[in-house]
């Protein structure tokens, strides 16, 4: 199986953990993390190759194992969780092919191309395993509405749902196309025929004459 080319990277945690480091030391640190991800635990030579000399702010980010090799504990944990999840996905895909009685493509047997964020860590504000519905652009809304014969102010639609976090009532929006249709039902006035318009105009004139006559009694 080829080396996994990626790992989950938590930008907020990284920024807070390197806030007091110089830009140069941050560069050394991120390169060492990448090297560990691809190579495994690092030798003193690996550390010095990138750092040139002992850099306390960088070295303190790494622990030393029983063999005297350096490793960042967070990177190691994330790498293991990624590997575990990818292997689980690979097995599930292979089982589906097996149930259908067909051979799986080579890439499925060797590497899982896509990984969703199902990290085992509990993060505030993240619901584990929940996918967020893709949000449409103004062009998406215009194109969909035009395709089904609806008239909509796409900008107003986008602004409204951006402002409330893409919620319908208290629930997260599941289908923006359905929301477009409901929006049009609520905000689009029905198109009247010429006969209906004439009738409404006659009724309005009649009401005005009644009001005028009442004023003279």
C-alpha cells in the first residue's frame, strides 16, 4: 500500500500552538511534521538537517522514544487515526464489490482516495459524522429557478439564508432546491390573466364610487 499523502491538519490548534514562535522556526517545525508523517520517527540527523542547530522552541514540540528517535505525539495520533479510518473505508468498499460478485478496481485495494473528517476527538461545535449540505451560489439559484420556470431574486435568497446560518425554522437546511421552490411560493405574486385584471379594476372602481356616494349622504 502506498504512503498516505495526507493527514488531518487543525489550523486553529496549529496557530495557537505556534503563536510565540518566529516565522523561521514555524517553517522548520512544519517541515519536520511533514517529514515525520512520511518517514516516521526522526533521527537527530533529520532534526539537524532542517534546524541546522538545536532550536528549543522546535525541539520541545517533539518527544523522544525508547530508541532515541524524535516524534510529535499529535502528528503520530492523527496519522494512526487516518490510517485506521482509511483501512475501514477500504474494507467496506471491497465488501460491496464482493457482494456484487465483481472485482474491485486496483486503486480501491491499494488506497482510499477520499476521507471525510470523522476524527475521534470531540470538538466543540462539530457534530461527528454529519455532512453539511453544499450551499448554492447566486448562479446556482438563478440557473435552477430558470430551469423550472420560477422567478426569484437570487441575491435576496442567498442573503436571507446566509444571515440565519442556512436554517429552515430551527433545523439545518437539507435541500436548497426545495427551499427555492418554497421561497417562490411565499414571495411571488400569482400571474393574473387579462380578464382577471379587468375584473379587479372594475371592482376597485366600484368600491371607489361607493365610498364617494357614501360621502354625499
